[in-house]
C-alpha cells in the first residue's frame, strides 16, 4: 500500500470509485462529448450557458469544481476531478 502525497483533493479513493469511476471510464471511452467541433465543453454541466471552453478554461473549471466546498456534492467534485485527470494524462 502506498500513499500518494501529490493528491491534494479531499475525497478518498473509495469516493472516487463510487462516484467517478464510471464517468471516468466513459470519458476515456469517448461516451461523453467533450470536444464538439473543436469547442470544448463540460459534459457534466449541461445546463451551463457558456459551453465554449478553451482547454485551459475547461481545466480551470474542472479543477475549480473539484475543490472542496460545502455547496457541491461529492459526486460533482469527483466527476470533475475525473475530467481534469483525463487531460492530465
Ligand atoms: Zn462542469
């Protein structure tokens, strides 16, 4: 068992597995449309008005939502963390 000191998020691996594993795998499989005609959008925030991100903005959005906040659900945070992970790979 190893510890990952680089992980600064406040959710555990089990939360990630519970909430984000499936969306993460679906993202990797291309089931979520992130890039539409060269425009990036967040597949987890369909009701957001602005869906025309540059890569850096989408990353900012994803890492912003994955930060700890009492107003956001664990699911919202973890799936956005998954989204950020996709682009880090
Ligand atoms: Zn989003």
